[in-house]
C-alpha cells in the first residue's frame, strides 16, 4: 500500500504553478522591453549566442527539481508487511436531507452547508466503524454502501446538493427503510442510523417506520437543522435568487420541526440533537455508537512501511545540477 507519511507537505505543490506563472509573465515583460530596444533581426545580431529555448529548459529543470524535493519531503512510503487483524466495529448509516427547504438561510450560510460540515465531522469521528451514506428528499438514495473508505465519504458529503434529488419533499421513512435493506442479512449486531434533517417531513409513516427499525436492531439518532423561527425558502431561477411560494403567491416559510426530530429518535431507540449544540453532538454520538453491540471484522493492515524519499532527493539534485551546468547566455555586443 502506497502512502505519503506527511501529506500536509504536498500543499507546497501550489508553489510550482505560481513560479511558472511568474516566469511566464517575466518573459512577456522581457520580450516587450526587447522589442522596444531593437527589432528582432537587430537583436539577434547584437545578442549572439542568446537562446530563449535554453532559458525555458533551465526553468523547466528547476521546477522538476523543486517537485522532486517536495515529494521527498512528504516521504513516499510503501507497505511491505501485511497482517490480518481482528477489530470490533459498528455499522452506521448517516442520512442527509437534501430537500429544497435545507437551503433556508435561518442559520449561516444555510441549513444544508451547516449540515454537511457537521456530517463530515461525524464521519471523521466514527473512524473505526463502517459507515454508509444516504441522501433523501422526495426519495431516498444509497450514496455510499457501508465501507471503511472515509476519504470517499468526505468527497460524497462535500458534493451533496439539492439538485441530486429527482423529486422534492421529505420522506424520512424511505431513508429508514433503505438503511434497513442495505444492512447485511444474518448479522446480530446492533446498527445505527443518524438522520440529519430540518424535520419538514411530508411523510406520516416516519414514526411507525422508526419503531419498526428499532425492533430490528437499528437505533436511530436525529440531528435537527434550522431554527424554530425559520425563514423563507430560496431557490435559483435563471441566475436570480427567488423564494418558494404557495398556491396563493405567498412566500413559503420553513421552520425546524423539533417535535418530529425528537419523536423520531425516541421511537428509534436513540437520541436527538440540535445542530446548535456543536461539538457536544460529536462527543455524545461517539459514546452512543460505542455502546452499540459490535461485530468482529477481519481487516488487513500494513504494519511496516519502507521509505523512498532518498530516491526523490537524488532526482531533485540531479535536475538541479543539470539546470546549473547549462551555460548562461553568451551575449557579444558588436559596435
């Protein structure tokens, strides 16, 4: 398995395109100054031995050298010893409401963005457990099956938006039912479902479905997003922000349904939270998930990594030496 020991060092890579851009701008400025000084034919006669291509090669070698040294600093490693390990794990789905009401701006910047930030922190905090993702609005969608791929989970969460919902509405019961169907048959461990929503459900079966889930070993935790005062529901039409209206033309106001958020968790044998509780949610959720009956899983882990930074240092120095030995321009001025 390949990895970089110091991933943060890779942020230095942004310096390379910046240096290339500065060099390009300098060459443009230099060309303008040259044309003001003399015509191309006259300049070639005056500057015998000058080669713009040679300058480009030197800069390219310098940038490649810089790239090699950054990679060396990040310390590329390859795992060369793999062992089977036993671990205790829970299976947890995180369900995110992507209905249009989640765009309401009663919390900054809006409900969906705040929910996504919290969802990313929850996923990160549950490392060691298998997690899956469900997005729901008028329908529920299995965005990611149960997995230990936390990086993929972060990418899916970042990309979540209301346009992914083919139908609008909020059918929480479908999200619960999908979670039940997505779990593996024959497993006797307890499982968790974390629902992040504003509670504006158009679904009368949600509470009944939560009770059914609890009877089948699926504990439901809920996180309410929004405020009880609420705000109007925005949407973009032809590049302009407008507000959703009812059949009478009045702007539609959306408010957090705290009662439903609490009742869902109670029926599902879990706990409810409000997004304003911040880090308390992460701490308590972790405790609740840790209390669930675990299953033993077999994992393969690399226990020994070999470092290969020295090869990249050697390449970096080689390209730097090549850049140094290319001679400077040899300009002979004739009068």
